[in-house]
């Protein structure tokens, strides 16, 4: 186990594979391309699935999350806009009603009944 910058670790892994290609499974680094590239890289002499590592495609999980949230935001924008417009008119009418109610109370001396 070694620690360092991802670029340095990839270079070290490829150097190890080049020096002893028969030692490593499929002569590849697990995590180099899986899920868009992971923070942890593995070299192994056996199948990565035997180590309990999942078989992942090249697309990152974040990419899928971005696609889902963009669809949600796109479909949510319309109802939020409509609610904002309704809220604007309701508030405007409410303020007008309150000022009319206040004027009515001052004129008559009686509180307005809803």
C-alpha cells in the first residue's frame, strides 16, 4: 500500500505492470477508468471481482446524479414559477384588501368583517 498523488500512483502502477506483466491480472489498474476514475487504485494478481470490487463502467456516479437532478430541476422550474406568480398576486391583493379595510375602519369606526 502506497499513498500519494493519483498521477504519481498511476505512473508507479504502470511501471510495475511493465516490469512484470505476468504478475498482474489483465495488466491493468483497477480504478484508473472505472466510475470515471477512482481515488483508490488497485493492482492484483487475481480477478478484481474475487477481491470484492464491483465491475464498474467508465461513467462516474456523479454524472448520473447530475442527469437526475437536472431533469428534476427542469420539471420543477415551471411549477415553482407558477407558484411565485400566484404568490405575487395573492400578496398584492391581500395588501390592497388590508389598506381598504383600514380606510373603512377609519371612515366608519367599525371593524370590517370578512
